[in-house]
């Protein structure tokens, strides 16, 4: 199993970023997938997850209405569109296989910094 995140960077408050996670080594279309983040000096925070077919999505209250999770099973790729970014969204963002708090594999993370 391999999960490789990309798309992080530095952005001003109010800006947008789109994260991607390329999956390989397993049948991507059969699994729930999640995005999880870790802010500097803080613990892990579940951000969002999506069912195997992409028809059901769930969000933490802290990102609801600003972030959108999606997936392309033909490309074995998970996405996180992040809009209206806030400084408190600054974190290392991981994609993980499995639904909230049932992850079994993680990527290496991509860093997002929101700062003026």
C-alpha cells in the first residue's frame, strides 16, 4: 500500500489549495478514504472522509462548508479542495485508508501553511 500526498504549500488567508493523494498497491475503489491533519504542537484531527463510491462524504465541523473531499476511482486518486483557508488550517495533511479513526495506512503528508 502506498499513499502519496501532494498539493500543499503556503497561501494567504482566504485562499485556496487542492490536495491530491495518489493511491497504489490496493483496490482503491473498495475503500473508504480520509483526510487527517496535524497542526504544529497539536494532536491528529480527522478532517473528512468519503465512502468507496464517492457518494457519501463527511466533514469535521471546523472545515464544513469550506473543504470538499472527492475521489476519482479511475485514477486511484483522492482530493481535498480547501477554500476560504484560515491560519488555523495550518497543518500537515495526511490521506489515510479507512474511515474516521479506523485508518490502517497513511501517506507521508503534505504541509499547508496559511499566513499573511
